[in-house]
């Protein structure tokens, strides 16, 4: 059964309710408190234009993983990406946009992890939900990001992971296993050590 925990917690104590249905967990609907917190942020009217995740981490056991995600989209450099690109490699998908403060904070750590794991065949993709190409490229240059990002203003990639990435909850990071299935998810700003462990676990499978 999937297990969730706070990224900052010293142990991986499960916070999932034992009676929750597996489908609801996979769709990210098992934690009413989390859902309510996101809803409250969305309604707060504080003009930050994004909903910050709570940093919670959900790991999906191999037996609980659903079908591979079917992602098709275009990178900012014009490269078309098809679902075949996610077969045989662990993939990290980070949903972001330039005006999101937590996205800016975590960007250097994501690049460092990209450099650390690329020799092991792990690929990183950003998924930019709002920005024009010039803005996205300026962000990449500012933080020296070398992995590419999808131009997802049309929401195609977001739709492909519907239920796992709450609309507007940015940043969110997914780790896909070598079959393209979601192995883990971080809602909110990543903790580098936590994401490193999640990637390493997927690589070791």
C-alpha cells in the first residue's frame, strides 16, 4: 500500500489511514487534511498564484503501481517527447514555473541530483506550466539547469498525471520507475536527501 510521510520527518512513519481505499490513495485523495490545506491556500487570495504543497512524500509499492503514464509533449527546444522515452529509465518529473518561490529554492538541488544520477541512466525533465520560452530559459540560465523542460502551457503533461499532481500545486516532483509508472511523489519543495533516496530506490529495482 502506498505510504506517505512528511519529508522533514526523521522516520518514515506512515500517515495514511488504514481504511482508505487504494484507488483514493493513488489519486492523492486519501488525506482530507492535505486536500483541505491546498483548498484553503487556493481560496486565500494572497496573490502568490500558486498553491504550495506541504512537503509530504508518498511512495507507491511496486504491487500498487498503476499503468505507465502516457506522456507526449514538446520541450522548449522544440524536441517532441513520446511515451517511449520513459521506458527503461528512471525519470524525475518536476512541475514548476519561474514565479514560484519554492521552485527557485529547489532548483540547484535538482540540478545537483541530475548530475549525480545521470551516469546511472536517470533522466530529469522539468514541466513548466505557465511561462513563455524566454522566461523559462532565463530561469534555466539563472540556476544553471542542464536538463530540459516541457512547455506545458496547454496542460498535456499535467493531464497525463491527473490525480497525482494537484492542479496549481507547484512544485510537485514525481519519480517514475523503469516502466514509466509513478514510484513516488513529493508535494511541495523537495528535500535533497529525501529525493535522492527515492531516486536511488527506483534505480535499484
